[in-house]
C-alpha cells in the first residue's frame, strides 16, 4: 500500500483539493472512495467529522482539506506550495480562509436558496468576492497563478469551485464577472495542470450532481440579471 491513504469522494470538491496536491507533488496514494449517500460503518472510525477528505499517513489521521494540504506540503516539501516569506505565507492562509469562510458558503447559499430575492443578493455578494480576489491577485507576482509563477495551495484550494461554476451558471445564471480577467486567465492556466486534468469532471457531471440542491431552478435569476446586478 502507498504511504498515503486518502478517503475521498469523486463528487467532493474538498477532496479534489487534496487529490490535486498529492498529484502535483508526485506522491503515490491509495484512493478509498467513500459513498457519502451510504457511509460504511467503519467510516466514522476513520473520519472524526464523518466527512471526506481524510488522509492516513505514517499512522496519523489528518482531516479538513486546508489542514491536510498544509500537512502534505510540510511532509512532502517538493515542490513547495506555500511561500517561504512569512508575510506571503500569512497572505496565502488568509486567502484560503477567505475561500473557506466567505466564498464557498456564498457559492452554496446561491445554489441552494430557492427565493429569487435571496439569489440576487447572494449573486451580488459572489461577484464582490470575485472582485476582491481579482484585486488581490493583481498585486501578486507575474505569472498565471495566485503567487505568480509557482502553483501553490491557494490555487488548489480554489480550483474545484471554478470547475463547478458552469453548474452555478446553469442553475442561477452566476458567472465570473467580465472585469475579472486575471482570474479568467488563472482558470485557463489551472485547467492545464496535471492535477486538474487528472481530477476534473465536466460541466454536465456537476450540473447533474447539483440538481438536488438547486431544484426549483425555474425561479432563479437569469444570467443577464446576474451580469446587470451589483
Ligand atoms: N471543511 C471540510 C469540508 C468537507 C466536506 O464538506 N465534505 C463533504 C463532501 S464534499 C462531506 O464529506 N459530506 C458528508 C457529510 O457531511 O455527511 C474540508 O475542508 O475538508
């Protein structure tokens, strides 16, 4: 068996984050696919929060994708995926935290809320989040990734939800604002990475996976309204 065992679900963007780190670092891993709709009894022994991803490595269990990814970066330091300078490293953690506590909750609220007024409010908030990230990226070094030329944990923390944006557009009309060109180029570069190519599922897959949350989508705001809002 490989040194790293990852408990994952193909549909899960958080688990995708971690699979991408393992692939980019060239770490061999044993993939344990968990059926989240029918979790096996042993899963609660493995996953204290009953969620994926979880990794087992050298007898230790690590969970929470952002924490796992930093752990992997420390135990497999090549290539490094966090900046070496403490200020830039703090900035990386701030943006990963921003994604976890601001961007992703907004993404899911927009997907799940059925009321058009609330959808419009969440769509406007999502746009504002994108613009904040666009401005932050523009301040970083030259190159397509968050910190310029070197692919890192901030990029891998964000990519899975950009891959799923077509589903948000399909159900809620939400898309990347046209003035976020830097993020647009970032996504184009990200799609070419080995880990994205190995883990990506197409738009149709995500649209089908999210139907259970989006349901009632006939009431949703249109793409035109989304572009005009905020
Ligand atoms: N904060 C966690 C979120 C992980 C998460 O929500 N995973 C979902 C699948 S995408 C899960 O395992 N859900 C199962 C459940 O909540 O019962 C992380 O970053 O790893």
